[in-house]
C-alpha cells in the first residue's frame, strides 16, 4: 500500500504529540479565527507560530513538499483571481497566505493527533449539550479522519497505475479527469464497504470511545504560550 | 448440537443473481474445516453471513445455538472473522491499540483488557512490535495481527478468508503455524482458500463450493476427488498415507 504523508497521523515522540488533544484543538480553533481576522503583521506572527510547531513536531518538510503541491497551486489560483479582481497584489498575496496557513494548521493537527484522540476531545467538548449527539459527532470525526489515508492511497495507486499504462497527462484532459474520478470513486466505495464490514465485525459501537484524555502541566504551559502569541498577534493589530 | 449449524442458506444480490443456494452444513467443536471453490463461488458471502454482517435471503445460521441474523452482535462474539484484506481490518494506531479495539467494544474492564492484549501479543509473537504502527508490519505480521484482533474477544470459532493471499513463504508459515496452534488448543478453525495444498494436512473436513452451492462435503480424503470439478486443482492428490506429509510445517 502507498504511504502518503499528508494529513496522516504519525506516532512520534515530540512535545506536540504528547499534548492533550483538547489543548491542541483549542489552539487550532483560536488560530483559525485569528488567521481570518488579523491584518498582515498578525498573520505573519501566526505563520511563525505554526512554522515553529511544524519544526517541533518533526514533520519531514522535504517529503511533504511534493504532496503539498496541490495546495500550492490552489494558493496561486487564489492569488491570481484576487489580484485580477481587486488589482491589489498585496491583498491578493495575503489572501493566499491565509489559505496556506489554514492548510498548515490542519496538517499540524492531523500529523500530531490520532483520530481516536480527536474524537475524545470533540466528545469532551460537546458532551454537555447532548451526550448522544456528542458520541455521534466524535465517531463521525474519527471515521472521517481515519478514512483520509484510504482516499489519498487510492488516488496515488490509480494515478501511478494509469501512468504506468502510458497515459498522457495533457491529452484529452476533461475525459481523463472524468474517467479517473469515476475510477477513484469506485475504489473508494469498495474500500469503504470493506472497512465498514470489518468495523462491524469487530463490534464497532458509536458510544464507545477508545483511549483516554490526560491534561498535564505541559498542556497548561502550551496554552499560556499560545495565549501569549495570540495576545502579541492581536496587539500587532492595535499598533498602527 | 453442532457448534455451527447452517440450514438451507440462500442469498440473492439486489440484481437477482444467486450468490448462495440452499447451503447446509455443520461444523463440530475443535474441528478444522476448509471451504474451497473457484472465485465467485460464494465463499466470502457465506463467511459474511455467518458473521452476521449480511442477512441471508432465506435459511438459518446458528452459532452455539445463537441465531446469527437475529442476534448478530452476540453471534460475532462466538464467531470471529479475519478478512482477506488485513488493511481493512486494522484500525488502531499501534499494534497493541489495534488488539484492544475489539475488547473495548465489548466493554471489558481496563485490567482484563491489559492482560488480554498482552496474551494476544505473546500468542502471535507480536510483543516486540506492540508499539509499532501496524502499517509498517510485513504481510505475515499484519495477518497475525488480525488473528490476534479476532482472538482477543475469545470466540469459539475463528474463520479466515484467504489468509495466505499475497504472503511470501515465511508469511504463509507464520500464519499456518498460528492456525494449527489455535486448532490444537481447542479452537474451531474455518478456512476459506483455493490453496488446498497448504492446509489439507491439518484439516479434517472439506467443503467444496461451486456456483453458490455445496458440491461436496465430508472428510478430506473422501471429498477430495470432487475438487477438480469445482475449479480447485492440486499438483498431486494425496492418499491416506501421504496426506500428513503434505504439511508445510516442520513439526
């Protein structure tokens, strides 16, 4: 099976991996809100903070480069369309940087937090409103995140198989895209069915969460550091 | 009463194709049954029905007296199924977390869970890999992990769908050794394969399937002559004297 890196959880022993998922989820939520609301100076601080996280998490940046190409292309499209629409290149650049920062935050979260832990954190957050709905949301999040690798692997396998059969990338692109999407969808549906049978066979239940949460001193420290960064970023807005 | 009783089992796909027709057989406790047949003969669908994953169009499956269609959750505790694709069945981030998954679903206490995971790691020889990511295991190790996953909840019957597919020679030996050990410790083994030569030395019952029906069933040597007509070919057909020598295992 292909080994994609992007949006996969990797079990490493780094300070970020050891953090309680609730503190990471909180930081991610605040960072995401700030990315969309802060001016350029604040955005740069958030980017710096995220980049530090990526280095601490030991993410293999070189290997990620090729797999992140799609998001780079998307950022370029955002930049060009915004530039074309507003005639302000700086604003267009900031728009695409905001998008890339969100992608990096998402990558950092999925890289350092297992789907089981994400589900536990989401359940903890929602359980006060409705336990049943919280179980449902947590199970769905867990299954969705666990299913990412299956989708990426299917896309990679199919595209490599077509390449090995001498498919020309630029020849009849629309027809190629439709044919490839249909093939990918077929494979994903088959695998989803197989996985759902296997989960059922192993007694999967929505109301049983796996693993446990443990809040430690490092989480409090992380939240303090994050708050400091958020405050600094917000202060950057206030300073003219 | 037999440990597994299948009576007049039929299954029809939504498009009207018959996958199984009037399948009946029994499996005794502690036996080693091999189900063989050509591709598309209904073997995988049969296992899924036995595991309560698919409801049959008609017929009856009883596992230790439990109706698998009416009480699938209970039936699955008695009948563990190892899927053909190990990657579909492995859900944990580490080997030990994966073994714990099924146990957690049955609601066992933390103490029992810890002991049981350790037992399964030792039984399958995966203790050195306990904290490793399952995706980094070899094919044989992944298959042994799926066996550990299923055996963790202590089912009386373990069924395996093509457990040797895609495995190299050492991988086949690891899995075969595991299955023979399980059978010797009193577990009932049901194995679906078209690779009879690897398992016949250890099996006591053979069921041959063809086009969704049972073409022949009974003791291995008596049933074997019908194998060729069911799309299962063997390079040499064993006799009562030679069948035990066919084993791939040295012991």
